[in-house]
């Protein structure tokens, strides 16, 4: 059966729409949600540059996060799981630590993305990716609205 209607009765939907600039992909995204989990998402480029490891170590330093296949035999190794072209570390404890220590603000959003990355390969055993993050950094790109 075909539905009949008058085109004159069609009213366009009016919603708030904000376009996002997708020109610069993020290198690191921290997802902090109560409903959909907590994870750290790393770009394909970042992981390829540090040798495409299966697991990584993450180090907090005063002005950011350093990521390497292995800093030392001590410390936690985080297994990377695929998610599209990127890979994730699923760890609520890690996200909570990063959120607290870097004083990241997730009010009104579920994730923060960081685009800047520096690669360090001189005078180190394994290449290191450094993502600069200032304590209380609000310059990160908010990716999603609140999941509440």
C-alpha cells in the first residue's frame, strides 16, 4: 500500500547542528564514560611510528604522556586491541589515573582528543611518542556529548 501525503504539509526538522573540522585526525583520544567504558585510543600513525607493537607502556611526565613499546621491564604493559584503523587500551584504571593526574575535564563530554605528537628516536633504545598535555588542559577537542 502506498502512503499518500501532500508535499505542502512537509515541514523540515529544525535542530542545532554544529559541523566539526575533521581535517586533523587525533593521535590520542581518552574516552571516559560510565555507560560505554573507559579507554585510550591511539592512531595508526602513532603506533606505526613506534614500531607497531602489540602492547605498550605509558608514562606520565609533567607536560604530557609518553608512549613506548617498553620503557622498562617494570611497570604495566597495556595490550592493544583493534578498533577500525586505530587501536585501544581498555583500562578503567588507566583512564582514571590520566584523568586525575592530568586534571582532565570531562564535564559535558565523553572523550578528549589530542592531535599534537612528537616522536623521539635519538638516544633511546625504542622510539617514543610524546603527546603534550598541560595539567587541567581544556584545549583538547571534545568529541562527544555527555552520556548521562
